[in-house]
C-alpha cells in the first residue's frame, strides 16, 4: 500500500545539506492560455534504452495518465508493455495500446527541470467511437448500431497528459486512471535533487499562467479548500481521491448536489441532472464531421446556469453565466447528459479565467483561488 507523506519539512534527509530543498517547480505554458485550446507544457519522454523525444504535452485535468502515439517512440520495442485501453467520454475517443514505464522530464522556467517515472500509455490504435459504451466495451470499438465503422485516428499525432483524479470509477472507461499513472504525483527529482528531500507535498496548482508541481505554503497562499472523499483505490494508494462535491442551478432552480470536474481538456461544459429536472434543450446540426448523428443536443441559448463548489469554513466557489452570451468564464457551449444519477457537471477550462485550482493528494483536498473575474461567497443555494 502506498501511503502519502505528510506536509512536513524533510530536508534533514537530504544527501546535500547545503542544497536548497527540492519542493516545487513552475511550468509556464508554451502558448498564452485561452479557452479555445488545451494548455501545453514542454516535456521530454524517454528512458535509458529509448532516445528522448521532445513533446509539447497537452495538460488534461479530466483524465489521468500519459498517452503517446507509438510512431513518436520509434526506438521502443513494439512488443514491450502491458495491454490496456482508455476511453474519453467527452470526445468519444478510444485508445488501444500498452503501458510502458518511461521517464517524463518537465522543462520549467529559468532552465529548471523535474523528472517523473510513470507507466506511459503507448497508443497502437485509436478510434472516434461515438457508440462506445464504457460499461460494456473494452479494447476494441464495435460497429455502430447501423453497421457504421469507426473512424481510425492517426496515432502519430497523439500526445496527451492526464493529471486529474477521481476518474477511475467503474464504467468511466478509464481503468488505468490511478495515482501511479499521474506524472504530476510521481516526481522523483527537481533540478537533480530528490523531491522528497524538500518541504513540498504531492499535488499541483493550475492557473492561466502555468502549473506548480509540488505544493508549498507559498504557492497555495490564497486558496480555499474543500475536503475530498476517498477514491476507488484508496486502500492501495492513499493519493486516490474522488471528485469534489458540486451543485448547480438552471434558470434559478437548484438540482440535487452531485460531483464536479474542472476539465482543462475541453472548452465546453457538460451538465447532467437526474429524474425530471428541467434543462432547456434544443437540437442543432452536429458540428463534428466525424460524428454519427445529424443532430446533437445543446442547452438552449439564454439559459441561466449557476455553479457552486462548497468549501471548508462555510464558503463556496461560485459563478454564473448565460448560455450563448460572452464572458470570461462562459464555455464554448453546454451539452446536456442523459438524466441519470448522480448529477454531474464538467465546467470546461473557461473556469480558470475565474479561479486557479489546486489538488492536494496528501491531505485529500481540492482548492480554489479567485481571480478578478470571481469571488468566494457564503455557502448555500442562492
């Protein structure tokens, strides 16, 4: 069983007494942050027997684990690794490949660097599979309900890095989304010095400016936190935590509370209520040229949506917007899910224009720090 270390000063264990503790590293984005595109950080992927490959890696808080197309690692033995699969419910993409232990090196500001060693998902095949059911299907994309063949994707273009948590529940299509696959939680060294020799703890903060890997008192200043429930594999790894609690309202009516996800991997919002909760929905032409449907559901423009993440101390991270109206935290569109329990809301990455976020894998907390576009409020439905 992996037991997370407490957030205490550990520098007395360091082999170099005169060296500053290796507690955190800041990774600036390759390009300025926008809602329109996934944020990227600079990495090098390789190993002792594998030539390192420089990759501008997308950061996705809606999944867990590193995915790289097999053609990008030409010196890797095609037979090496353990077979596995991964399905992204938001984009309907299925990955089929192998898990191979590799080193991920992050390139930070001012020449700094950090190294993590994790099982990397080397993708041999990938499909856009709209009819895939993660509760039924596994490694392969089946034919569609009318005999449609799935769209095969170019694996030489696949690079993705999931750094999220709570995505490994049965039926989510991500059986390997566990802490040991998260490169941000498995840092071995920063600037050549052992990470555990520092005063940091496992976790991260993400903002519109970049990423801090390794939490300290300094880089978590101003955050207010909510406590997380234990995750599916907590008994094997105490860094596994469930998604945070959340509630939302539609046109002033509050739904039953559920779970929320701040997902840097998508620009849109996904919203799911239960029972007969009213969400105004319209049909629009499917903008996805690879989609299997002529029309798709969208939450009607002009709909008022409010979101609240309850925090410790009676506070809450809240925001609201009108679907279709411009605003810094407004998603590109809002897609409704099938109304089944439990309620769920994926904010999309526009949320970062209002709040920086932090994940504390040791204490099991998720934090919010407001920007000029938002503010913390008293908890309670409004």
